[in-house]
């Protein structure tokens, strides 16, 4: 048979499956992809024979050998080839199961007062009109902070966007500070999402993310704007390998390592010419309706020189004049001529920094006392963005008052509004605010503001986490009293997950800030409250970083009479982060440490969770009997929890989940009849819960349906999958409903029914933004 796939494509799918997350982190289809690989590898074994007991194929050499073996067999066995191809689509390997949702157009809005920089646009046009390189054109815009790199890049991108009909992408890379700089995997997650890949479909392994990104950008003319890069290593994985696209990078550094790339061009932004600097001042000042008189021209030219002709300083100063009717250009000129804050000798550093500081000082002195205080406290708080509610807690005021103060700061360009009631600092402005906080505020008040903000983020995260996964057990007191309304919107969980994603970077900053201030009780609780965020969406680098801090904080607290159970909780959650990266040994070590810590604390529920998680790891490693042994051990631990002990209320649900896990282990070992009996037991246990867990009932039905399919019993599979579809529809779990519809199509009674179920899956995947599932279903339908 002529197999229309390569060894490299098989290898890509294998690596995606090997690095995927556990326990729902990659969604139902990700879990099925891993189990589907097991079926492929086990074809030909005797029914009922256990797995090979060996570890998973995770090393590069082992994965390649396996890919070559699978490919070789597929070339001689048409049935196996079809099965392999179906599995690869399910696993989401490159060019198999990927697709695009519309044309991405995510550039920020261009500035309405943008001035000059026509030479930059001309240089970019010249680059595009020249010889086409073998990969994308790369233009690096460099210059000092505040010189207008981002505004220039966005302006030029909008002017050029018609030359890139396949879309325009944008991602912030976080700037020069190590704490805020985005890792390539984080930036790739953003770009893949904008290209239509659902969050649960983004591979955990950065190499697979990079391959998927290259695949999705192949043969397309895209403009990619990478803002505020700190290194070549940050940028390289984000450059499409296809000619015809363009990447515009802004950075304070020259990124000289990109100089050897074909098609690379470096453009340095200097301060504006004086005439354009005056024009920018005038445009910004006129945004409030204030007009400058002819007699002001000389004063404005002096002010432009006092601002160093740096756009950030010019915009701050012009906005201040616009917002203060009493402030004359003469007064502004005089104040800018004074000594530089922090530089009493008035020495010129020749790069505009002093001019920017003068502008900051000028704007700061015009603030109300309340706005000046919020400016300083927000500068001390490390979050990359802030909303009204969080800012209110930082300042210990009402949301209404905070809203007014934020608008005052944004009105003079000391804050940038980046979304509806969402604000961020330019990093030079943040540095000024932080410096003032250290100089003007009592350290105890600064620490108190951090604690107030961290507590707000903890309450927010715990409430959202509870809405996403209301049935799970918790330790932190932030969950006490949380309830769900009886008339809860079926899409509320999805909305809560989106809210967690939006605040993801702020939550990580809250963990770091709490750690710096020695608020260990908040550090581990913040980590616990991000469980649903990371389990469902990944972001494994952040997950590992925050939860390592959580482990250390929990240990310190345990030594000081804190909650000793938190140590095991943090280790167990950290283990899942390692599993998501395919770091099996570190995951296993963390789980053993979790079990030991919970044993020492006498926390049976925590011990059960650690052992259960080790069983999930064994499932992933295809060590079926060991997985089953872990699950039965966890059952024994749960059953030993007495009435009234910690975790007692969660025992029935925990036992139901473990029975479901055991059914999966039995199916993996090919013991289908036992698996079916065990899964029906799990279903009965879920149905007996005082508060029915319909979502997990639906997942059991899906497992039953898949088990019947594996046992070649399509009639039984149909009954179970019809139940799963009904449950997932009632729960509003659209992507799981789509997965169930795909499974149902595999056992449809006739072609008409098969197409009907695939159409249902197509609609749900499109509604849920899952481009991978959408493309796979459309291929099954025979169309694009």
C-alpha cells in the first residue's frame, strides 16, 4: 500500500502523545489518543494478556524506532495503516487533524496621534519588495525605552496588513525583566490559540508546539508582530519557516544573533525630529479639545526638547496639558528645565532617560494625592496588568474610587489602557512608580498592599476554580462557603476558565509577590486555587515555577504550625505539572514525597490522591497492573477515612473516580469484559452521590462506549455513547459532547447516521473554537 504519510509525521504524533497531560489536562481526546496508541502497540496480543510492563516511549531514539516500526507495518498492512492514520488524526500530529478558524486579525489598535516614522515604513516595504528569502522576512525595531517601538510597529503593521491576507498575529513577550519575560512556550500558546487551536489541544511539549506552529503557518502569508523581545531564543521559535510572511520584532536589544538570518533587517529608532516632536505634543494636547496658540510655538519647541523628543515623554507631557486647563506651556517648560528626579546634578545621560524622568516627575506632581498613592502602590505590585477590582484592593478603597483614580492615571499616560478597564504600565513608568514607592511609603504599608492584592487574587481564583471543578476536594480556607446557584448557566464553568486564563500572569505574579513578602500561607493557597487553570489549559512552565514555590512555602508553614497537609497537596499538584512535560521521574518522585508528607500529617485523603495520581502515571506508562494496584490501594485509603475526618465527604466521589480508573486500566490490558463490569460499578457509584456528578457520569459512558468499540460490540457502544451525548449536552460540555459524537459516528448504523453525528461534532467543535477537532471531522466528512 502507498502510505501517504511519512515517518516524520508518525514521529510527530508519537511525541505529542508522549508529552500530553494527564487527568483531563489535554481533554478527553488527548486521553483517548494515548490509549489509542496502546491499542496500536497491542494489536496481535492475546485477549486478556497484560501490557509489556515497560516504560513509555519517551526518549528520542526510542520514539524514532517506534515510528519507523509503525510506519513499516502500515506499508504492508492496509487495515493497520487505516488505524494508524485515524490515531494520528486523533493525536493531532502535524498536518493531521490541524485546521484554522477563520483569518486571525489580532493587531492592537493603532494610535490616533501617531507621528512620523515614515522612513521605517519605507524600509519595511523595501524589504518586502526585495528578493524573497527562504523563510519569513524579519525586521527588528530597536531603540531605547519609550522611543515608540511598539507604536511604530503597530502603525506599520496596519499599513501593511493588506499584503498579508492570511492574517496578522500579535504577542507581547514581556520585555527585558526576567520575571516578566514570556517563555517561547507561553508565546506559542497565545499564537496557536489565535490560529484556532483550542487550549486543550495545544501540545505540552515545547518542541511539538513549535512544530504545530510551523505547520499551521506553512504556505500562508502572515504578519507576526512580536513586541518587547528580550533575546533571540525568545524570538526564533516564533518565526514562520515559510517565505511570504513577515515578522516585526521590537526590542531594546539589537538581537544580533538574528543578523545571520536571510531576510533580516535591523532598524534603530531615534528621537523624533523636532518638528515631528512638536506635532506629536500638539496632537496629544488637542485630544481634550485644547488648542495651542501661535504664540505657544516657541514654548512647545522648548518643551519638546525638554522631553528629549522621546515619544513616551512627549505623550505624557501632552496628555498632562490636555487634562489640566490651568497648566501653561510656559510652566511646563520651566518645570522640565529643573533638576532630574534622582539626578540632582542634572547630568544628561545622552539617551533620553533623564528627559523621560522629567516627564514622569511633571505628571506625578500634578496627580491628586489619592492617584499618586495608587501609582506608587501599583508600581510596587508586580502584576503585569490590573483591573479595577484588584486596584481597589491594592489601594484599600472602593471599586468606584479606584475606577476614577485609574482613569486619572491613564489620562496623563502614566497607565496604558489595554482592554476594557484593564491597565498596564510602560516598564519605564513602572520603574519610576516603584522607585517612588520605596522612597515615599512605609515598608509595612507596601507589604500590606501586597497582601490585600494577593488575597483578592486568591479569592478570585478559588471562586473561579470552584466553578470550573465544583466537585473536587480542597484544603485552603478560601473555598469555605463557596456555593453554586441552582439556576447556574451551563456555560458558567467555561466562562470561569476563561477568566482564570485572562488573569494567569497576574496569578503567577501574586505567588511571587506573596513569597517575597513571606506570606507563605497565601503562596500555597494561590497554587492550589490554580488547579483547574493548569489541569485544563496547561501552561506547564508557569505551573512548575509557581508550585515549586508552593512546595517550599508549605514546608516552611508546616514547620511553623501551619497546615502540614499542604505539603502533600503541593507535591501532588507539582507532579501533574511534571507529567505534563513528560518528566516522568520527577513526577514519580513528587508523588512519593506527597504520599510521605500526607502520611506524616495523618492525611488519608491526601495519601489517596497521591497514590491515585501515581496510578494515572502508570496508565500513561502502559503499566496496567501497577496502575490497577495503585487504584485499589487508594480505594483502601479512602475507605479507612472515618466519618467526620478530613476528606470524609469526598470519599464517595473519590471511590467512583477510582472505579472508573480501574476500568480504564482493565481496558488497556485488553480485559474488556472486566472493564465493562467495573465501569458500570463506577456509574452506579456516581449515581448514588447525594449531589449527582453528571459530567463524570457522562465520562464513564464515554469510557464504556470506547470499551465496547474495542471489544467489537458496536451495538453496546451505541447505547452507551447515546447516553454520553445526552449527558454532555445537558451539562453544556460542548467539546466532550463533540468527542462523544465522533465516537458515535464510528459505530453508526448506516452512512446517513455516521454523517449526522459527524455534522453534530463539526458544529460543536466550531462553536468551541477547536480547530484541530473541526479539521479532523471535516476530513471524515470528505470536505474542507
